[in-house]
C-alpha cells in the first residue's frame, strides 16, 4: 500500500516537471513558432483534460440528481401507501362529525384506544372521563350504530365494553317493530365469534335475512332506534318458545377510532331522525319503568320478556349496590 502511494506521488511530480519544462520551452520559442506550438499543446493535452473535467462534473451532478430523485420517489411511494389509511380516517371523522350534527346536543366526543392485552380485546379505553360529563352505563355510538356501553369512569378517561363482550346485552327489535328480543355476542367459533345473536324472539315473528335490528329503548339504558345490525338467518335451538337469529353487527369494534358517548339527558330525549334510513316513528324512548324495577332488586325472568325485553345491563347494577357496583357491573348482562 505504501509502495503504491509513493509511486503515485512520483508520477505526479513527473507530470508536474514535464508541464513546467514544456511551458518554459514554449516561452523560449520564437514568436512565429510560439502560437502553433501553444495551439498544438491545447489540442493534445489541455482539451482532453478539460473534457475529462467536464465529464466528471456531469457525472457528479447525475449522481446527486439520482440520489435526490430516489429520495423523492421513496417519499412519494411512502405517501401513496399512507393515502388509503388517511382517506379512511378522514371518512370516519367526517361521518362522526355528521353524527354529531344530527345529534345536535347531549353527547361527548372521544377517541377510542384499543388494547391488545389478553382479556382486553372486548374493551375500549376512551380519552374522556367524568370531567367531560361521561357517566357509567352511557351508550357508546359510532356513525354506523351501537358500539357498546361505558363500564367504568375516571376523571380523565373511561372504559367501555363493546358488543363483542361476553356479558354485553341490549334490548332490541326489528326496525318495523314486528319483533323484540335480546341482543348479545354470539360466542361461536371462528368467524362466527364476531356475530351477534338476537334471542327471545316470539315464535309468531319471522325475520327474513337483511332485516334491520335497532335498539328498542326498553330499560332506559339505550335509547330507541340505534342501529345494531342486520339479520343473517335463524339459528336452531332447543328453546321451543322463542326464536334465535344471527345478526351481522353494524359496527366493527376493531375499526372504531372516533366515538360519541350519549349523556343521560340525551338518552331520555330520544334519537329522533338521527340515523338516516330509520323510521322516525321508532325514535322515541320507551318509559324506563322496568329499569326502575331492576334497580329495586326485581329481575324479570327471560321467559317473560319476548314481547318487551329490557336491557339486562341494569340488572347487574342491582346486584352491585349503587355507584360502587356500577363500576363493576354496568353493562354486564344477567345470567
């Protein structure tokens, strides 16, 4: 390595000495020979060096431009990959704003944070709490429909269970009021685990696939008219007095990011003409008489509620005993 460096230095000094010698020789030439010799030297030695320098500069600029173009293409490709996610997020935010405009008042907007911890896949952490007006048993909704219910509340955050929680219950009905029942998680295996089950439907009521299911308002926890899902088909069970149907949920909890929590006064006021396509006749809230019965310690047996099912979420409250029980049992269904 040292020998190669020394050889290069000697070559440079040799070229320098040769250039100086040629320069002195050109200066010593007579005037009539000086110009032709100078021109010859420019064409033979200097012109190739200038061309080489120009090519080297062009190569340097090309390399710099290539790096810049590569960075630009990578940046554009990265942004292109983010576009679908940004469009989906913007669409969800626009629909959430539209739902807020339809509600007008009586709700608290919040962000829903998902946890991947074992046992918490059925819950959402909300970024608002009691200081913002959120209370236990408050319904959680999205533009598509019902998400779940607030279970526990802290000053700055709260915890909600989604419809996929094993203990979640909501009294529901067909959108046209032809059938009533209790909606809960199906708890099947595979893809069916993320379906709903409408049980306790009277035998005289037959629901065809595609029938829309909404909250019935009975029980006073959920107002009438919140979309819950659509009927897929009937499930054969051993119960001879009632029918059970599989329901495709209106909301996918894993896709939920922006939600609205309904305040108690908004629940009592009803959801008149909030969700497009719903019959306004089904927007009023039923009197919460049986909800009061639950709080008094009376739990209506399931075999007596196919006509007017009640939200079993309140039944858990009676066993919990006041506010302390609300944190542990709000939204947890009756056995």
